[in-house]
C-alpha cells in the first residue's frame, strides 16, 4: 500500500467493493478468479480475506469502465446532516 495513513474505513473487502460498485459480491468474486480485479493491497486471515483501499478500487473501476455512472467520487464528501 503506498499510503501510510490508511484507516480501517479506507479498506474494502469483497462485500464493500460490491456495494461500492453496485454489483453483487458473486460478480466481484468472479472478477477476482478471472484476474480482472487489481491485486489486493493487503490480506488478513492467512490470506483468505482480500482487502483493497478505496483509492485502488476507484482507480481500477474508473480505468476499466466499471464505476457506476451515478457514483459520487470519493473526493466529494457528503454534507453533514444528509
């Protein structure tokens, strides 16, 4: 991971990636098996749980056209109270 100030909120597993990209976890798993997803930034549970940073997922999804059209980019923070 290139960044040094990563928090747990910045890490995404298969379910979080699926929610972020508005697809099913099964589709994300298929992408992983077909080597369509980028390599994970880190793993836990003896390598069984793959984790990516939000930045990695966003960059990959944007570059491959998998970013949903109605997805608000990460750098646009929602206003408090909404």
